[in-house]
C-alpha cells in the first residue's frame, strides 16, 4: 500500500470522526440485543394481519389499526402521539358478504371478491354469463338489448400455468452488484412512450369507458374480472371506480375459475352463476389519517431537528396486507420500540409515521409532507430542520442495502453505517432510484427520503395485492434484521453533527 | 468388439424377429403422424375437465363422463362399447351450495369446500368457532356441554410457507438413473411398522373416533379441517365418513384461512363464522361403472386374446380432476383413437377401460379384474387369453419410461420398444414397482400390469387431489407424447407372436 493511500484513509477516518458519522458500535450493540433477543416484530405483525385484518383506506379495519398502533406508541412511551388527518380521502368501503359460484354446467364455488368501492348485488342473484368481446366501438352494437340482468366477462388474457420457477427467492450477489450500476440513458427519449403507443392507450381507455357505459345502460347484473399473475388460488385485487355509488357490481376472480368460464363460453356452452355480494360505503368520516409518534431528541441544540421513519399502514383487502405492508409497519414500529427501549442516545428527535392512502396514490405521506414542510408552496422552517426519512415497503424480505435516490453525497455515510450489517447480508449501496411508495413524498420536495433494497421473496409473484398476502408470507428472521438495521440507521442519522446531505434542488 | 459378442447380438436380433417383438417402424410412423399432427387429446381433456367438471364416483359429473366417453368410443368406431357395472359403490354425492366466511373479528370469505359425503348445514348458520384440542381421552371431558351449535376446529399442523422451490419440475437424468436401481432390503423387517408405532396409530385412531362421537353428542354445527400441503389458495380434498347420512357437516379449508382462526383462538380472540353448505346424496343408482370399448384383433388365431389400456375416470371434486386423472383418461382415449384412426395392424383385440371408484380404493379395476379373469377365485379362460394392461395415473407429465413391477422377463421387450422414443426423453426401464393405482388390480391376480414413469410436474406439490387440479395444469406437449408412446406399446404388444411374459406366481 502506498503511503499517500494510508494517509488518505487516516484523513477520511478523522473527518468521519469529526462529523460524528462513524459507526457507534456501543449503540449498535444495544440495538442488536433488544432487536434480536426481545423482538416484538412478529407479535406486532400478527396483530396488524390476523387480528385487525385487511386495512383498506377508509375501512373499519384501518380505523382499528389507527387505534391499536397509536395505543402501542403510548404504551412504549412515545410522545406527541397523534392520529392526524391529512385531508379528505372520500368514503370508506367494507365487504359484508362475498359469494360466487358457477351453477351451470355444474355447481362449483369460485374464488372471488368484490372489486374495491363497487356496490354489491344486495340479494342473491342467478344469472347467465355472457362473454363480451369489444375490440372496436362498433362491436358494442351487437350486444345492445341482450345484456339486461346478465353477468358479463370482460376479455382478459391471464395465464395460470404450472410454476417451473419458485415463487420465493433471495437476491444473488450478482444481482445485488447489478443494482449498483447506474444506467446512463442515451438521447432520443427512448424511455418515453411513443406517440402511437400513447394514442393506442387512449383508444383502449375510451373503448373501456364506452363499453362500461353500454353495460350500465343495458342493466347488467355484474361484471367479472381477473387480473395479472398469481394463480393456483391466488388472485390480485384491484379497485373499481372509487367513490361512485352508481357503479356496477364487479368481482375479481381466481384466473383458473375465470378462464374456465371464458373457455366454456367460447366453445358455445351455456354458463350460469349465482352470486351474493354485499358492500357498504362509510361516509361518516371521509378523512384520511396518519399515525405519528416521537422520541424527543436529547441534544438541546438539535432536538428541533427531525429524523423520520415510516411505512404505509393501509393495505388491499382480499388478504390481510401482510407483506404490503404490515411488514413495513411492524418493522418501523419495532425499530421505534427498540430505540426507545434500548435507551440509546438520540440527539435529534425521531418521529415515526404510519401512512394511509398509499395504495390509492401515496396520499397520506404526500399530504403530510406538503402540510408539514411547505407553507404557501415554499419550504418552511420544518423543511429546514428535517434530516432524513426512511421507508420500508418492499415486502417481507431482508434488507440487502439501500437506494440513495441519486443523493450521492450520502454514499460515504451509508457505506460506513452498513458495516455492522455486512455479516447479515446487508451491504449494497446504490445511487439508483426506486419508486412507487412514500419516500417519494419527501424526495419530491427536496428532502432526503430513502427506501431499502430487500430480498424479493414472493412479493411480486404471490403476495403483492393478493388474497394470499397473509401472515404466513412473513419471514420472521428477515423482519427482525430489518428492524435492527433501520433502528441503527435512524440512530446514526439522529446523532450526526450535520443533517443528512441533500440533493441540489431548486424550488 | 469380440466376435462372440457380435454373434450374441445377431442371435438376440433374430430371436426378436422370430417372436415378432422388434420395433414396427412403419406402424410407429403412422401412430406418430396421427398423434402429433391430428391430436385430439387436449379437446378430450377439456371436455372431461371444464365441460363435464368434477367426477367423484357416484356423482352426476361422473355419470355425464360415462355417457360422453362411451359416445366418443362409438363415434370413433370402437366395438363392444359398454358402460358396465362392476358392483355396488354406495350413494353418490353432490355439492349444491358452498359458502364459508369469517365474520368476527372481521368479515372475510374463506376458501373451503364440504368434505366428500358429509351433509351440508342446510341453511345459513352463524356460529362461534372453538378450537378443540384433544390429546388424551381425558381432554374430551373439558369440552363436554360447551359445544352445542359451535363450529369446531380440530388441531392440524399445516405450514403454508413461502415457496423457495418451484411447484413444477421434470426428472433429471440422474433421478431417472436412480429409478432403475433396485433396492435390496436387509433382514429384520425394517420396512414394517414397529409394534410401538402400530400401537400409537391405534391410540390416535381410537382418540379421533371418541372425539368425533363426543362432537356428535354435543351437537356441534360443523367441523372445519385443513390438510397437507398446497397453500396460497390451494388445498387438498378429502372425504368424511362415506355413506353415513348421520355424519356431521365438515369442510376442508385453505391452510392459511384455517391457520388464521387457530392463531386467533390460541391467543384468546373470539372468532365467528357464517356458513351455508348444501349437499345431496344420490341413492337411485348406487352401482359403480367402468367404460369399455374395443378394437377387434385382425388375426383369427389371436383375436380372442386381449391387450388392455386404461386409466381412472373418477376424480376428487374441489377442482375438475385434470391431472388426476383426466390426463390419463384423455391419453388412453386418444391412444385408442390413434390406433383406430391410423389403421395400424393389431393382431390381438385391444380394449380400453376407464375405471371408477379408484380414489376410494381401486374399486372399479379390482372388481373388473375379479369379475372378468377369475371364476370361483381361480383364473379362467379370459385370464389365460390376457396379454398385458397399461395404465396412466401419474399426472400430466411426459412419460420417461416404464415400471416393470418386477416382471424382469419383459425388460428386453420394453428396451426395444422404447427405442423410437429415446429422442423425446422416454428411455428408462426399471424393474421396480410403483403402487397406488389400477395396474395393481391386474398385477394382483398374476396378470402383467404396467404403469409409467412420468415427469412429476406439479402433481404432488399442487394438483393431486386439490381444488387447483384444473385444465391449466395440463401440459399439452406431454399428453400428446404419452398418447403416441402408449399407442405404440399397445400396438407392439398386440402384434407379438406370444403373449406378454408373466411373473411366476401361484394361485
């Protein structure tokens, strides 16, 4: 090793020490001890899933979750505990009855659930099933006058083949290495949709709208749908036209049961179903809420500065929202409990937020960020006093590293802070972005917001938004690891001399 | 090569020629042409699954399958087409309504189906769920007087974890090689159950019976169960106490939904369900039937001798019995169609049988074998005139070879006859046995009965006896291959000078 390199290392080491950014091994030890030996993460996750159940935004389930999580905050001694409204979400919705069976050519119950925010059939109906294949607006005409009281299948091509690949997996070292490579795009806007593709989207969207209008005018009894992936009894949930009392009853089905009816109808067989669905719109309180709590900072000069951690508490409703996102909520609650219980020093104030409305558009965190850090569309004092936000929303998998969202100035910090976790598989720091969830609410207003690289497990293949996103899908060891890692990162961030570096961004 | 070896080969070749056991490539060509270019196997399988549906022995579905398959035989020009009673099976059974939902602590519909041959609840019931844990007869006492009108969970430990292995797979060359190795057991009866294990079985069985009697006396509303494997919306079907009108209503459930209630009850939460199941016993015709048809042999001297091929037509009822065993039935029907349509020479008479009652104890084939080949418990003339039986009942997977059931004298024949199929992956000849299905009916009375080595695909992991044993689970290319291979083997067997060699066995 050359002497200049040695000096360079010494200098970096001293610099880190000076800024108080080096690993605080004493606190890490306490965090690991509490998180690995007295973990409550599975008990928290169990309460959110099995006991409280599905937590669709605005639902009774989510209201129970607001109450229970805020009570846990209080039990643990957090301060400033608030179930805080972030704005108007619209009516909540509950399923009270959910039954669908094919009755002709033979009886068999089918795996299905009403689409979110659609009305039920009210009473039990028996109806013929019609396959409505609409490729152009002209096709609508041939169904006119023939669909009253019918149950309609809208064409969807969904395969549900034998699975020659495992549902669940972990990242390989090669894949993790690949995630650290930043893709530099060439010119020409290759990443954008072409004009012809946009026009095709518009055409398809208009056609769907015209078809739906026709089905309503006809007075069909119900629409049946299936959606991507899953299979073998798993199906993905989606929502109908939200807030529309006058919508048609719709159900989402297991692809095999849907496909069977399609094949029968295409071969000219008569198909009948019976169905009874009851749903209920909750209009008493249409606001959405976030659940907040704090550990006050110990440093008089820094306690008005804030480090946040969070995850969305709301879920889809066909399962119990285990990996999306009881996992993240339980890990963040457990990280907060570890920080409190282990008694590690926290110079800045640490705040947890459990968001709602994430699944419908990242509403809870975006509104919170706007309400809290912006005044008259300009960054305010809270914006100035904010350090960083950590988010978990990639399922149950172990944290393998972190996405920096392009914030390269933080790279050296995270390289240092992940060192105590290399031996449990977490060491990948990537400048790359990841999207789709609540850290974007912070990133979008120029605040450091981070989301983790997590092992995929069965998130995209089996659990994400499905009826099988249930307690069994949670990996206990992974959730324990994640709570410890996040508690450690929050502790390190809270104790730096400086706030987390920000990306240069103009407002 | 030594000269004696060359002479040996020549001699074997001449011997094969003399006995007419060599590969008939001209007929194989015709069989391949018909089976690969004009295949109807998927259409047959579709009719048996999607269109006719579940085919539980004695059910309306199986009666439809008797009618349709025998009509197909006639359409193809088979002779001696018969739907032949093999004896008394007992009442059939149908599900007319199938609904279960948890209502407390929150509403969620559950994936479940009545256990076969159990009565329904009749009307919609709402009931508290009780977890009855009985480890000794003394445990029964503590539930006494507390279970009237309750829904009972009987303890079952079923995991439904994330799947890190693929559901579906094919045999590797190493595994196929392993199948050819015969295990020679040491002395000491190591393969038998120990006396203490037998005694434990008896104790557990007596305890189950005592518990069931107690539950009946208490007047519980329903028993809920789950069984092995599957998961993610797949569950295995089983039967209750068949032919017992006075049985309790029982349902079989998806393990995740069952486990959730168990966990809730174990943690002291109140659980309620609502359920409505209607089942119907069919007592008009309690006989079981097999569906038989023939192609008459062309050789005046040999046409009274018979080669048979078959598969069981009956299935479980939560899916549509696709891999168990519409696959085998469709392949055997298609093999028969190929033999007829291709017009290949068949010196002996070829007979197809589609069995019933296989799932309840190999009833159809065993009774047929006894009724046909035995008189006063002794082999009769039909026994003497029988050559061989080929069976398919290992799911949708491609044939990779054949089990000889210890009949070593046939090894040279099958080595020769599989040669045209080495290039589609079928070349493994094993002296080993395989059990569990209809070839045993023949093997058991000293007649050559064979079953094939097939790629496992998702048979034991996902489809065997499950609600997801449906059309999607069928592998089209595999079924085509299998029909061609079986048609070829039947042709070769029908055209030998001698009948198939038999194992030395005394009666």
